[in-house]
C-alpha cells in the first residue's frame, strides 16, 4: 500500500518513468532535451493537427450528445456525456498550450537533473499515531463538530487577475456560493491563491496544498477539494459520511469506466475528499510523480494516452494520473469509494437547462439528477482565454446555477430571484412581527429534511 | 428610546422631514418635484461648481496631509486625515452622480406619495423576549461558541460585474481575506449580493440587510457589517467584547469630532457592530428614514450638510445620517461605544506605506497604529469608474495590505510572500517530519498571544 515512486522501464512499455530513473529512462528523456527547440516546433504543429481532429470529433459527439441527452440511466449516454466533458476540458488546455497557472520562470531545460527524486515533502510515516496523540492532547480542537466529522473545504484560484474580466466576477460568485453552503453545514473554507510548489502548478497544485493542509490542521478529519468552477446547487444535501467510515478517499466516477474501459474520464478530480490520515499522505506521494512540469509531465502524458481509453495526447493531468494509478495498483482501491449515487461532481451541460423542471417537480436534499448536489462547469474556463463552449452559453448557465442555489439560501430571508437569469430578487412572503416562526421552518440547519447521518 | 420616524417642520429648520409629512413639509417637496427638469439641470451645474471647489480644497489638504503625516497622536493630523478621507469618498460619489448600486428603474417622480411612511419592515417590539425564549428552546443553536459570543460578519457587493475589471479581482481577494480571518476566529460570514430593498440601495443597503439577518439568525449575538473595501490586516487581534457588555453598538470614531465639532466624518460606518436586540432594531428604524432614494434622500442631504461640519452638498449618506441622529438624539449614546483604541476601521493612506516598518518593529495582535486591525480603502473604489486616488496607488496599496495579511495566514503553512507586492511565495522554514510542532507554535488559534477576553 505504501509504495514510494515507481520503477523505470525502457520507453514503450506501460509502466511509469521515475524521476529517480536508471539510465534507460533518462536517456530517452535527455535525447528529447537535446532536440529542444526543433522538437518544440514539431510538438506545436502536432498539437494543431490534433486540435483539428479533436474539434471534428467533439462536433460529432456534441451533436450525438444533444440529440441523445435525457435520463442518465443509459450507460451509453453516460459515457458520451463523460467523453464530451473531458475532451472539451482537455481541448481547452491544449489550445492554451500551457497550464493556466504556469509559473513565469521557464525551466532551464539543459540543467534539469532527471536523477532528482521528486517529492511532495519530507516522508512522514507515523501520521496516524501522531495525529491521534495530538487530538487527545488538544480537546479544544476535536475532529468532530456537533457530532459530525470536521470537514475543511479547499478551493482556490491564481493570484493574478483573470485573462477574461468576467472570470473574476464568476470566481467571486463561486466563492460566495461555497461560503453559503459551508456556513449552513458548519464546514470551514480555505481559499488558496498561492503556488506552494512551482513544479506542481496548474491542476496539479491541489496535491501539495492538500498535503500541507492535512499536516497543518490535524483537527480536520476530511479535506474536500473543490474546483473554482464547481457550484453547490443543493444547499440541503449533506455528504453521507457514514458510508465512508471504512474509506479514505471519496471521488465521483463510474467503476465500469474505470476498470473495464480504463477510460481517462472514469473519475473526476474536480470535487473529492481525502481523510486526514497516513494512507492519504501515501497516496499523494504515489500520485505526485507524474506532475512536475516539463519533461517528466510530458513523458508521463504519453504513458497515460497510451493506456487510457479516449485520452488525447497532452501532458499528464492529475485526473488521468490518478485513474492510471488506481487501475495499475489496484491495492489502493479498497479504501477508495467511487461515488455516483449523488452528484459529488455534476457535469453542467445536462443539468442547467432542467432547473425549472427540478423546482417544479422535486426539492432540495436529493443531491442527484433530480436536484444535483454540485454543478461543475467543466470546460467553461471563464477565467481563461479559451473555453470550449460558447462564452455566452457558459456565463448564462453559471448565472442560472448560481441563482438556483441562491434561491435556496434566500428562502430563509423571505426572498427569491425573479428568474434564474435575474440578479433582482422579490419577496416570497410578507413581513411579519413573528419572524422566529420562519426561522424554525426555513433555516436549513433546523430542517428535518436534512440528511445528517455520519 | 423607541421613537419611530420624525416630525416634519417647514423647510429651513434643522429638524428632519418625515415621509409621513403634514402639508408643510410635503408642499416644499412637491414644489421641488414640479420644478423637476429645470431643477435637475441647476442641480447638476451646482454640482460641477462644487466639484471644482472641492478639488481645489482636496489638493490643498492632500498636500498638507502628505507633508504632515507621521504619528497619529496629533489631533490636527487626525482631523485632517479624516477630512481628506471622507471628502474623497464623497467626491467620488458626486462625480458618479449616482449610487454605484442604484437599481435600474428610474423612480417615477410624479407618482411618489410623500405621505407614505417609509419603514424597514413590520414593527417588532418584543424582540429581546422572543429571542431569549427561542434560545432557551434551541440549545443546539447557542449564542456563544467556545465561550465566545457568536458573531456574524456581513459584507457584500452588487450582483453585476464591476465597471472596472480589476474591481472583481479585488473583491475576490477581499473576501478571501475575510474568510481567513473568520476561519481563524470562528466567525460566520454572509456575503450579500442582493438588493433587499430597492429604495435603500447603495450605502444604505446595509440597513435592511442587517435587520433581516438579525431576525433570521437569533443565534447570532453580534452582527458585524464590514465594507468590501476593508481588509483585515491583523490576523491575531480579536474584538475585546467584554468592553462592550453594556453596549449595543460598536463603531470607530472620535467623540470630540462627534459632539464638539459635529463633523460629518466623526464615525465610520464601514466597519461596525450591532448587538442582536430590540435596541438595535429601534435604532435601525430611527436611522433609515433619510435613506429612501429620490427626493427624501436629497432633502435629507441638505439638512445634513447644513448641520455637519465639513460636509459637502449631496444626498444623504448613511454615515452622516447616523452622526446627525446621534448628536441630535443623544439619548441613544449610552449604548453606543465609540471605539478608537484600535483600528476597527483604519484609513489606508496613513498605514500602507508602513507595513515593512511594522513587520520590523512590532507583531500581530496589537490592532492599532502599530499593527492595524483593519485597513480600509476609503475612496479607492476599484469596482467603480471613479475613485478619488490614482488607480495604481490604490491597487498597489491594496495588494500590499492583502499580502501583509496573507503572510500572517501563510506562516502556519511555512510560507510568506516574496515581497508585499509579490503574488509569489517562498518557504520560511524547512520541511519537517514532525509538523505538529509547528501547528502548536504557529496556529493562531493556539497562540497565547491571542486576546481572548469576552
């Protein structure tokens, strides 16, 4: 279970290169380095060709998806939806040709020492014991609050303004949305705007961040990473933590896509939880080595593309790397809960047009396709220059999701939005001289509809 | 103590017009209405002249202020600083010629019925008893957390994107800053982006919001309003709540400016607290009547200008209205704590250039001019089109304040910013296999330096 790193093989096999590579692995990387400038040009041309082909593919898939969308019970629809989702996400990455969070320094290619072992930090092996001892000595900082396990929600965005001005506005709305959910459910928030590790920038940045927060907050039982483009849309639903008492990681995905199809979108790392324990530190250490920017990440990307169904060719991303890790080292799986009974991550395109129907037929607290827990705007990238959907479609959909959620918060105060696209609100009940009746009735924390199992 | 509204007098006296006005008061308002269009033109011309004069004044004052800034112990410097601060704030308002948060509808002037009584809501008279009963029945929702009174921090911004793109980025940084402080100190946050009352828009919007939150959150003991342009810069300092056990409102200001000079900037409503009680509901009811947009606010503005020292001519703002209320109805003062022993509100211009000096000489937890609790960017208005300082000066100062505060948060994680203008961070200590030592040492919540009196 606690394997560090991985063993190098000659290029062309399906195992992962190691940053502590014997000569076989590093020789091929060094030849890539020598060809430096020319290879970069070829790489860009190849990327352009890939974009053209992928665009054609996406067009076909989107058409299929648009015609075929409806219930989520069909496996084919699920698969199509997931493929579209992830292809678009990755297309956006390729177009930008860099991590949106790339540090400004260009790595000096000639001085990278591929014999260096990448590490998230000093190896800790006794975290469970140390944490347990600390908790027993610090009764003022228990790992439960009102009988519920203490959760820390972690999210963030880069420290610089968005390329696209509207992006910061939606980051603001997104964090307000999270503040509302977390206030109602007693969850603390860390909003990160710093690069803790310049090698692990971009989508990989969450790894060193999660590790650092675990070690700095022993009182926290669960660390919940959530992307900045994911919104809470069910303000009542709570995580059924009792389901996970024997697990250390909770992530949305589909076992069939994962084990049978080895699909590169079998899991979604836009919203997942880690228990604060040794196992999680070990998994992070196993996960991280594909992440360091530059040749390591490039090479790792090729391995992932070769081994994961449907994956386009581009550098290693954290999600593909995790999927690959879990299907090749299946011993990790007995502590990973692959959750799809509710939308811990809910792909936005199939949800946002149905909010009015949901409001008519259903109610908050369900968390699934009837009233999605989380609506995740994969591929929209309002902060960057290149999203993979029409900008207006994304913005209006995000506005709808925001207001759909906000209505559930405003209900306590006696208001709702005039429409899902409207920033204006209207009263839904008259003023009263006995406001406490409504508090008992409408404060979600008091609601008996709340699922409070641990 | 529980006076509703106010009595109308003929125009020209120093008492306030009532929206439930006998003919004397309303006649003068109606004549203003009849002269509608022409008066508006004259009004605009007068505003332009005022702007020219005020600009000249501000130039002189800023020169004086720049030459004279140093210790804050001099009353003259204090006064100058405060005058500059507020004049600039108001200049920005005049230039824009409207509330930044004006609702889109133009009030139809000919149909306003000035006999309508403006009210924040249904009159509640037994809130202390009702709330006390509710708390006794809801032991799961106590008004204390770990022995400290429960505080709800309220802030917000308009639901639309900022006129100036960079504005949303600084709103985002501002809320992250507040999230950090409140997480460390166990304070809940409400981030409001809705207009609860279209008549009380702009700076008046906080009144109906505060009232609504009091009545909807009986478990909250103190409601703390904080402007979006105010940042926490002392992450250790805590409000000395025990000082306020016999008070219901805590606001930064200077008694001399308030009672002797009747200065329009004697208090600052950018950061203040209300206890959740009947007295506060009553004060809000007394405060609100100058607020309704249109003729009422315009007329009230004239009264305020006539009676408050240094106030330019413009519509009534919430701060001037509160000052006027407290100096004319001094019976309210026995429950108002005018706080200046620390910077519950700290005017930015005298602080931001001293952060390095502070870091060298002092330490967090002081909250005063040595290490300001709150740095408030009055007059910068990064969200709007017109600030009253050079944009770059404001933005770089806000960046410095943000990083100055962020360093105090990052310390627990082992990082700090490379410089106060840099988004990049660097390690301040090595990785360790015993991270819990640093938790005990650096987690502010554990720190013995924390002031925890209640």
